C-alpha cells in the first residue's frame, strides 16, 4: 500500500515556513525547495513523515477494535527524536473507547514526562479509510505540539499533510496569569 504523501498536498503557507525551520533545528533533512512552487513535496517530505506513517500503520496492527473493526494507529515524533506509538482501544461501553492518538500521547507522557514536545504526528489505519484525528485528540495533542508541526493522516485522496494549526485553529487554552 502506498503510504507516500500525495503531490500537492502541502501548500506553502506561513505555517509551512515554520515547519521548515523546525525541521532544520531538529536535525531532519528537508530541502528548502519544499516550499517553492513547481517542486514535488512528496519526495522532499518523504523521509521523516513517511517513516512516521509506517510506524503508525504498524501500531494499528495492535488495535483492540472488536466492535467497530476499525483499526487505527498513531505515531508521535517527539522533539527529542523519540517515536511513540499508540493504537485505538475500544470498550463494550462504546463511549470509553480511546483513540490511537490519545493512546500514543498518554504513553508518551508516561514514558518521557510532562515536558515533552511533539514535533510531528502521523495517523494510519488498516481499513483504507480516511481518519483525520478527531476533535478530542486534536485538543489533547494541542497541549504538547506547536501549530507549525506537521500532521499526516489518511484522506479519501490518500495520505495528507497539514500543519497542526490547520487541524485545530483556535484551540482551547487555559489562561495563564
Ligand atoms: Zn480521537
């Protein structure tokens, strides 16, 4: 199955320029031509995000989804370079089900502590279905991720990459005084 990123998915924007800086500062190889018109973002964005999508897909194999059969995996690349994965875990009381993204997040915090920052998010499923992060997961992730960080997830047209800020503009934030 093609886990690559579709051509044209990544549109230049202020957020994407921020991503370029993030990648440089965190040691990823990402050519500056990613943001220039006429270049294929697939081959350039491929290395970090396609690898992360593969991790998410592998995690989906561990999903506990006896009720929906919808098996989802998520992979978080932390600013430290660590990758943490999660899978959805369903429950007979349907509302208690936890998504793969939140499963990965709580695992990451439990493993690396509350100061962690997320550099990139990838979501995949084994059902060949679109699965952008749900609203609850977006809000949970927002606590630990910068708006410019990339998020990759399956759409009807294939894997798509957007900045996290595009996924969740105007996230709820506690007012700090
Ligand atoms: Zn969710």
